[in-house]
C-alpha cells in the first residue's frame, strides 16, 4: 500500500498544525499532491488505465478548489503552501 497511516501522519505533521490535523486546507492540499504524484507515476507506466486517469483529473480539481479557497481566505497561507509544495501557481 502506497499510503499507510504513518505516511499520512508525516504529511499532516509537516504541513498541518499537528499530526492529527486532517482538516486544514494545507494538510489536505499536501495529501492530494502526494496522491497526484503517485498516480502520475502510475499513469506513466500504464497509459491506458482510464479509471486512474479520471481519478487523477478529479484529484487535481479538488486540489485546485482548495487552493482557490485558501487564496480567497488567506493569501499568505496560500503563498506558503504553494512555495512549500513547489506548485506552479
């Protein structure tokens, strides 16, 4: 399994307020980014896996919506998470 509970807690601890902070936008964006990178690598090897491609598209949309929400609410937190994750926008 690529995403075990220890890895989730590590991501939440690094980008959230604590290891159990699963609801903050920063923690969710970081988790989505990790999953997106994993699915992208999978699709490089399996081009015709259309269900994974659809899941990847949906995840990117969810992350974009959270980033837009964070940008609207607090621009400094938005800039910090984009810089920390190395996202283009």
